[in-house]
């Protein structure tokens, strides 16, 4: 029932339609049986609160230990707001006085920006504290329940989400660590190995073979035991993990299993995760049968996991070093530079600032989101966050050089996206075809619509919203009309379609995997492209998710999409589907690092 799911008392809509009436009408008339099966399976998984993690998180909060999602309880010291500058008739000043006035204005502006920046940081801290308190309070309320259930619904693309907004597995490291399966299962012959692999993944040691990851945990067993015996003692190894609270939960399970004397029969309720390797690119490679792209994202058989981020990183580092070391054949300090010389100088200065600071983490988010239509601004902001951290570690005052950082990160964002386009031509060809088709549809004044492989009708809701400002004595209130009668937002309809289509594909893969796991009586949960089950069932889940992926892409998805559009928009002549490459989908069945 699209209107009556969720809770016994509080009914929750099946889909988060974003007030799109066309979308609501479409789902009322659709066959949603496959999606309902998947959502019911996810909602029927019983969870429980992990008391060890809750105790550690509460201690961090009470003692003011800033760790992971537990923010600092001390505000930043906000520099004073400078006094307003006196009005000066600029044109009445001499040339020297004008220069001094401009310099004073810049200093005043920088001081004001610095004040506002730190004020914003404190407001962000306040929000983070509220979020942490909500999560901890919810965990405390449910800690004595034997079973806790999370109803699910989907967004307009078919992606599944738990309904509760604060504490769920879709949340942060702390949220995920606070939750464990309510029903434990014996580890079996390989469960302990997968717990060790899981801990290595949480520590960031996920660029090696599974055997290497298990060995990483073995090599750190003293640290693992210290985390369990005295988590707030001198050895704080677990606090330095990429996901500290999930790492702590895993440390407890590993030590408990070993100390039980019979690890195979130790009852473990901690979910182990298998994550897709840059999952968006995996879907693009499968759509276009792109062998080179498939190799880069682990769709093919390999002895070691391929790291797409490292490949992009090396090429970006090489190009930045070239630009930084390029000898300019003009005086950089000259005030009489041509437009071309100014552009070359700007690029050189940008490269010099970030040269030596680029690592996998700097490019990772941009590479990951490039297939989801990340904009230049979005990519720049992602990179800027990492570069600022590195510059601060080097002793730079990032507030003093804010504009230089912004320019350099824009340069780096453009470079990273350019490298991505060249390295993944197959994905780019498919994305270009999807974009071209969406542009033809939007040009007709129609929203882009399609049906996902599991039967979810998708209608993109982007329209030219019209805001109205109501002025009152106390405040201005902005009301927005988002009626379906408004004209479509053509640019957003076009730019959002490729990522929305790929999201519909990854949600289809997840739902199909969930249904098959339920048929076999296995626990399963997922956060988009991160699939979870008991440690003892990892091998079986790995086999199921591969078969589901192969079955999904053995369908002519792009051809079916084109036929659907030709029926829906008969006046439009769509371009031919891109030619398929020679990737053998059956390789996925034996690709060990497809999900890892």
C-alpha cells in the first residue's frame, strides 16, 4: 500500500515524492510488488543497541573527548568584528591615499570575513552537538529493547531509506556502530576472518587482498585487545581509525570470539559490510560493457583490488607538478600582463599552492561523485575541505589565504574532472547519451520520466519554482509554489538525469539482492552500495549480489529505456544507443573485489 506502510499509528508514504503529483499518480498505477518485497524484507530485520559502543560514546560526550561524530564541547574563540570604516570620498584622494585606502579596505574585509567564518564554525558545532545528543538519547531509550525495527520507504528514484531521521544505519559512524543485529549467529569456519577484514576496512587498510587485510588485524592484535581492555587508556589506536566507533565494536567481537576458546561457535551479531568499488562507475561500466573501466573498478578477475582513486590521483599529481614547475617567460610581478599571461600565472600559482598536498583522499570524493553529476562548484568544495586541513597542518593561516585556496581548489577540481573524462571514456559516452536524450525531452517542456528495472516509475520533479516573499512586522516569510503546472527546469532535468538513472540502477541491484537473501533465510541490510550480513554468511551474500548484478545487466537496459521513451515521446527522434564494449559480465561472478 503506497499510503499505509511504516508504523502502526503513524502511516508513512511509500515514496518521498517531493510533492510531485505526476509521480504520485504514477506509483498508484504501477506494479510495485518487487519493491514492496524488498522494503518489507529490510524492515523486518530486528536490530539491537550495542551497549559497549553506547558506553564509550557517552564517556566521550561527558568527558569532552572530540571523536568521530562526538564534537568538541568548547567553542572556537571568535576574533572581534572590526569597527565600520569611516566614509571617504574615494575620488577626492590622491593616488597614494587611494592605495592606502584600498589596502585598509582589504584588511577590514579580511577581518570581517574571519569573524564571520569563526562565528559560522561555532554555529556548525552547535548543530553537531544537537545531532550527537539526539543520536545518543535515542540509543539510550532503546538500549533495553530486545528488538528494534526500522520501517523503510524510497525516494523518487527508488533508493531505500529507513524512515527514522536520527538513529539508523544510513547515519554516520556512530549511528552504525550503535546498531547490531538482534539475532546472533555462530561465526562458522570463516566468520572470524571476515571480522578481521572488516576491521582492516574500517582502519583504511582496504587496498590489499583479503588475506592481507586479515593479516593487518593480526599484526595489530595487541592494539585490538587494548581497545577492548582499556579503551580510554594510553593506547588509543582505535580512536585513530577512519571509523572509530565501528572499529571499537569490531574489536570487541574479535576479542570475544578468540577468548571464547571456540571461535567457530561464538555467537556474533555484528554485521560485516561489503562495499562496491566506486559503485557508480561499476554501473556505467556494466551498462556500456566497458572492459577498461570495468577493470579499474574491479568487475574483472584480479589478484589484488584495483583502486580507481589512486590511478586518478597519480595523473592529477603529475599534471599539477608540470604546471607548478613550468617556467613562465614573463615577469610575474609586472602590472602590465596580457589576459593570456594572467591566466597562465593564475594556473601556475594555483598549482604551486597545492603541489605536494594531493593524496587519495583529496580526489576520492570528486571521483566518486563525478558519475553522479557533481558540479564544478561541488567538486571544488569537496577538494577545498581536504586542502584546508593539509594547509592548516603545515601552519598556514587559511583565513588569510582564503581566496588563493578557493582558486587553487577550483583549478584542482577542473583537472580532476578532466582526468576522469579521459580515463573512463566508456562511462563518459554513456553519460553523454543519457544527457543528450534528457535534453531532447526537456526541450519539449516535459519532465524526464522512466521506469526502473524493478518497476519503480520515476518522474523527475524539477520545475521552475516561484518564491513569494511575505513581509511582516517581525520577519520576511518566503513561500514557494512547487505546483506541477509550473514549467520544467530544463537545466536541472538534463544535468540530474544521468545520476538519477544510475541511482535507480543501484537501488534495483540492492532490492534484488535483498529478496534473494530473504529467500535463503539470511539477514541482510544495506546502505545503497554497502551490503551487510552476519560474518558467517559473507560468502553466500557475495555470490548472491554478483548473480543479481549479472542478471540485472544481462537485460538490454539502454535499449529498453530508448523504446520506453519512443512510446512516451513519439515526436522525438532519439540518438542511437552507444556501442557496447567487450566486457564479459560473467567475469563479475569470479571477481573477488567487486564488492569488498
